């Protein structure tokens, strides 16, 4: 990120699609960008048909003029490889490049993402275009970053994909005996006797083998990653000093971003909070923390967001004045060095005609565009924040293969949603101003005082040993229900659960019992509290019972182990009880928030030397703050407190000597 922000400060801009507009509009666009403080635009994401109007032809003239215009204005280009949406001529001439769904239906051109990543023809033509693009623009003064593809996530079930799946399985298992063992094919007479019998998990009469499904998800993520790498390597060979990214999509189930993030130079994300979601601010904060985790704690980039309403929800609420700024600065507070939007100018035609933009249909003389210009000034005032870290003593564990495995059909309940469980545990930390890193189960946990594992249905022996060693060494661990259930093959671990964590938790279970109604629990020696959805029949094996079900059986357990402490939940506490539990966990770990007390709806997060306070609530509030300090956004010096109106933000830097 430093190569992008050095000399520019925080990045500001959006997707720019000049091919949708006559050239006389381009000069106006650039003048408006300069006035708004835009310093980076993404160009060419969906321009394949414009660059290659027919097979083998090249039309770079228009793109030359666009990039020259941007360079002349001092605006950098995040130049995209336009391979996310092939032109109609490809599907027409080579229909085998088009994706096939699990029912065997071919999906046709006329929208976007109509490609199979396993298609040799698609790969050949895509890499040829990327090669020519890199050869032409290597060294261009506007080129600051490469943007490979767009929002990867589409899988395919065609014969080419099946062949690639078989090759992936051969490499993973070596022979059919090992594959049959891993997939448990003695069940339902599914044993494979030849490699050619294996296909992708297509539509079948009943529940498909969950181990096969899990491997197909792994393969699909890896196959898309292989294509990303192929394009990346072409670009890197020709422009080794230009950083490369592709845009993630938050908690996006199809693609394992833990495996993708190390393969790119800049982690970037597309995120669109829903104005109708009462948890939007918390959900956004959690997603931003995931991106920072994917970036290894380093700065990342918000590549896409919306200035106001989008077009793809059934009922698209607009954002009130100030909401655009609030959401953008929330990302900056949580480690983003870029605040960009889809898109610069609202489209007149196509599927996204009614998606908001930085320049709306009504033009620049609008409230919205005035807010866009004002926000550019905000980001310039925060230039010193670029590159600074967000330090956290709490980690929240999330794993894609466990997510995939948990949500296969045929489980005790479909109401154990791993992302919602993350959000439940994250919210009380957010309310207390406690910074959180989202990490994979394989992460080095030694630097954290508290590690939360709301659900880890699938766990490897190595990761279980790592969690155990973390507690033994003095850490505080919380494990939620229905964890440690299966191994990496999606085979149930036999014995009392969670088998690989039984020692560290000092407890074990024998029955999973989804609940048909409200659940009553009681803290030991204290008040009742409510839980929901799920119970387990467990027994203490060295752990103390912190809370019990009405039957007297343990619901929450705490176990002193080695130098640390492990907690286990056998149910899903309601928010009030979860908040009380969080306070106990924080006390065990010796962790406090950014400020002693926060009014409801106020988010507090410290990034480097700057304390951000963001008011997501509907009331004007008074917040005590350290003094002396300066608000970077206004230049004011609060005298021991700040007044935050709804949707207001302050960015406080201490003015103590030496700070």
C-alpha cells in the first residue's frame, strides 16, 4: 500500500467507465475528479469487448487517451484486466467457455461472469489479452496498480471443470483408495473404481456426499485462484514494481480468502452496508476487521462502496446525509488506506442504471456530489493516518472450510450460521471499543490475550493442538457450541465431543440437542438468562460450571488449564447474557476498550496515534475524551469531551509532547 499512498495520502476515487460515455464527457469528468480530491480510479473492469471487438483484434486507442488524460491531471489508474466478462463473440464461437450449473444447464452471455475458469479456450484468450494489455501500459505514468478480474466466485460443472476437478483430486489424494477413504464412499454404495467416474457434485436425487461437496468447494476456490495467479504472473513479469490486487467481497462463502490474500500485494474489498439493517455498523466493522486480518494486520483498501442506494436489493433505501462519510471513515478507522466507490458517474443504460454514483444522474450541482467533494477534503486532512496500524489484543477465529462443511445438508440444525455467530460475539466487543483481529485457526495466537472461537465445526489436529498450546501458555480461549465436530475430510470425530479440544476445555458432550423454543439458564449463584436455538448435553471434567440449564446440566463452563483459561458454551446466549459473558472474558484476559464508557451507538477505535469516534446512533451524545488532543477533521481542540451529532465523526490525535 505504501507505494500507492506515499505522496498521495489516503486513496479516494471509484470505478471509472469512460467507455460508456462520449469523449467530450471525459474532460469534464477529470475536472470534477480534481475538484473532489480524487487521486485513484479503477479503469477497464468490463472493457473486454471494447478492447477486443472481435477475436484477435485490438483497440487500445480510446484507453490510451483515457490514461493520458488521467496522468495529465495527476490521477492514478488502477488498471483492470477485463477478463471477468468475456464478449458475446466468445460464447457464440466457443460455447464450451460458458459455465454450466449443477443441473447441467449452460449459462449464456447477456449478463456478466459468463466463463468457466477451467476452460482452456477461455484461459488462452484471457491471458493473450492480459499480455497485450501489460505490454502496452507497462511504464505508463498513470499506472499505479493492477486490478485482476472482478469479484471472483463463479464455479462450473462442465466437462472441463470435471476433468480439472479430477486432476486436483489426484494431486490431493494420489490414488483412488485414498480418495474413497476420504470421501467415505462405502456409504450409499458410492465407491469409485475409475477416475473418470468422478464428476463435480451435480444435481442428484438426494443429499450429495458432504466430503465430495467440501472438496469441490476447495477445488473451486483453488481453480479460480489458479486463474488469478496466471494473470498476475503475466503482469508481474512485465511490471514488477506495480502492486496487484483483486476485489474481495467480505464474508463471501464461495472463495477461501485466507488462501487468496497472500497471493496479492494489496487486499481490497467491495462492501455495501444495507441502510435497512439495524446491525449494519457492527457488520461493517467486523468485515473491515476481516480485511485487516487478511492483510496480515497491514493497511487494506475499500475498493467499492455506494454513495447512497444500490440497484440490486429488492427495496433500496437511500443513505441520509452524512451516512456516506460515516461509513467511509469507519473503514479508514479500521485500517483502510483507500476509500473508493462504485462508480464515478451513474450509468445511463445497462443493469446498473439505478446504482448510485459519485456523480449522480442529476449531475454535479447536487447535494450528493457536494458531499462527495467535502469528503475528499476529509480524507486529505487524514493523510497522516495512511500506513498506521490498528493494534488488537483480541482475536476472532473464522475458517472457510469449516463454514463450507457446516452448511452442508443433513445436519442437526440449519440455524448454526457461523457468520452470524461471529457477529453475536463481535457486537459486545464493538460496543466496548475493544479492537479485534479476525484470524484463521492456523494463525499465531501468541500475541493475543483473548481468542474467541464462536464456531469451528471442522478442525484439524494441528489447529486443535495450537488452541490447546495457546491456553497452556497463558491465553484465554472461548469456544462456542457445535465445534470440533468433524475432521478436514468432514468425517465426524467419534467419542465425546469436542474430541480434539476435550482436554483444554475440561468438559465433554454426548448429545447435540437443537431447541424448539426459548431456553432458560442461570448463572452460578446468580440470575436467570435466556438462550436460543441450541443446547448440548455436556459434563464437567475438571471445568467449573459457570451457568446451567434449568435441568441443572452445564450450559457455560470455565477451565483453568496450564497458565491460561478456557471457556466452553453449550448453548447460544441471548445478547444481554452474551454481553455479561464478554465482560467476564475480558476481565480474565485483562483487556479494556479504547475508552472507559461509550454511549450506545458510538464506535471507538484507535488507529496508530489517532482515536476515531463515530456516532451510529440517532441521538446527539457527549463523550469524555483524553486531553489535550486535536480533531484532525476540524482542527478543534476538545476540552475533555466531544459532542457527537448523529452520523458525526471525530479523529483525535493527542497533542502531548512526544505523542
